[in-house]
C-alpha cells in the first residue's frame, strides 16, 4: 500500500466540484450504455428486487439468438442488445426488445467483415455493448464493424474498421464498448496489431480524429470520461480515460491528444475505470494494483497524481464498483475485496461462491454480484463489514453484466434476457 497526497485542502474543493460536474451521458436516469448512467455501474434511484428465482419476481424472459456477453441497454420503453452466432461468427444481430413485455420489436442481421478468435464461452463477436443517445443506436462488433441505426432499426451508416485499419488480433476478440462524447462516438481499439483510439461523427460516421497507440498491444477495457474542474480556457471540461498495457492515459476527447499518463498497469487490461467524485479508479489487471488517480495532469504524473494504490485483490475480467465510501472488487475466482476510497486500505475480504466474468451493479444501498453459474449474491452497501442480503439463482450461465431501469433488473444469460421486478 502506498499513499500520495498533495495540496489536500485545495483538492477537497476540487473533489466537490468534480462530483457536481460528473454528468450522466444519457437522458436522466437511462441505462443507455455499458455500465449505465455514467459507466460506473450504479443506478442511484432504482428500486429493484433483492430476491428472485426462475419464477419469483420474473416479469418476463425472452429467448435470444446467437451468443454474446454485451450488456442490454435501455431507452424509455425499449431495450437494445447485440448478439452473434457461435458457429458462424460473421453473422451479427442487433435486437430491439419491448421493456414492457419482452416481445422483439425489431431484429437486424448483418454479415461481419473480419471474424476473429474468441473465448469459447466468455466472448463472441458481440462482446461490446451498444450505446444510444435516444435518436440512434450505435453497435460495435468484434468483426471490426460499426453500425448506426435509428430507433426503428433503419441503418444510417456503417464502417468496417477492420477493412480500413486491419483485423483485430487478440485471443478474446474485441470487447471495448463505444462511448458517446458530445456529437462523437469514441472507440478504444487496442490489440496485437496497430492499436489506436478513434472518434467518429455521430451523424455521418466520418473520422474526427484517430490517435495511434504504438505502446499499447492488448486491452479489452472500455473508455471512460471524467469531469475536470477548473479546466483552462480552450480545454475541454472532460478528459478521456483509456486503460491499456502498462499505463492509464488521459486524453483530450476533442483532439485525441494524450495529456497525461500513469504507469503501473499490467500488460493485459480488461476492467473499465470508474470516474467518481473527481477521481479515476483503475484496476490494472490480474494480480496488479488498484489505483486512485487525480485527473488534470500533464506528462508522466505517476509520482504526483496517484492518490493511493493497493496491490491486492485486483480482478482480471470484472470491473469494480464504488458505492458511498467503499470500493468493491470481485476477482474471477470470487474473492471479493472492499477498500476504503479515502486511502485504499482493505476494509474486508470475502470469497463468494463461483467464478465471475460479469461486472457488479448497484443501487443506492445494495451491490449485486452475478457469477458464471447464474447465481447473484446481493450484499448491503455502505457497511464496514460484509453483510449478505441474499442469493438468487436463475439456473442459466451469466457472463454478461446486468442493466438496471428504475424498478427493473435486466440479466442476460446464455439463453435469455430476464426482466426481474417486484
């Protein structure tokens, strides 16, 4: 454990401003993208069940085609979800499902440009989660294809990044989920080939900027945004956060220019960083450190902007979650660690049953951990000790992270999309 803190009084004010500026990227409380309202996995006003079974508190369930670990996203009365065939991985699907009764409103099928290798059960060509701004849905696939469709399923534009910049080369396929910023869509494309980040225009799909990342050779992490209080004139009020091989970087989301870097990450990064209360919380990868970082630096800020670091408990696949004063991590084998956000010290550690791929989600007072066997462990948040609320089994494997919409919890298993409500 190490602690690095400077100008504490000044930074407390910055934290307050940061919490004010951490704006949602959807419409109000819509779970419109990977990990929800602000890509942190928390729906603060939702009232979802604490217990369920294959029959109890099931509002509906819908059979799904193909395979995918991408999460469902929500906009008003519609749910959008991507899938791909396992035996024919170039066959891609995008579905629109009624939030009210689970009926399929429309279903688009595409042929992908360049299928790649993928994990036998933990990934497919439909690993990235789509994103919507309420006018269009943007879907990215491991084949390198990026699509824009309107809310009725009419295609607006398509790009094959694989044909333009080369096929994705890694063993789990591309899993990074697209991010909306202003009138652009940002993708992180790190792999064994030529890695890059790219920003495209929402209306046309044309490139706004493309930033080469020659020192990044493998990452499945998704980009994040963090508000920067006191941004200088001419600089954007947000920074783009990319977690990749050996470092986490802050970029200008308008130009793609790298602003700062922090070292200490592992070679392979999957978890998405969190942006909460003016700090970036990053998990480096298997057996690597967890870091809390102040944004707003320039150059290599490894020695000046790391607020704290903890070297134990980091997962390989699941992203972390933060609720109140506590930061929760679950590794792939179920070892769950709770850290204090004040200094990164361990508060408690507990082994949950099963193995884990899905990232946890949370409401204002509870955290939900879904294991690969289909069982969800619910714990009470804001507690200095582990407090089990319940365990709920859907009897179908879960590799996808859940989505939350007001009083509904949406869980994608390998066979169905389940809607759980009281």
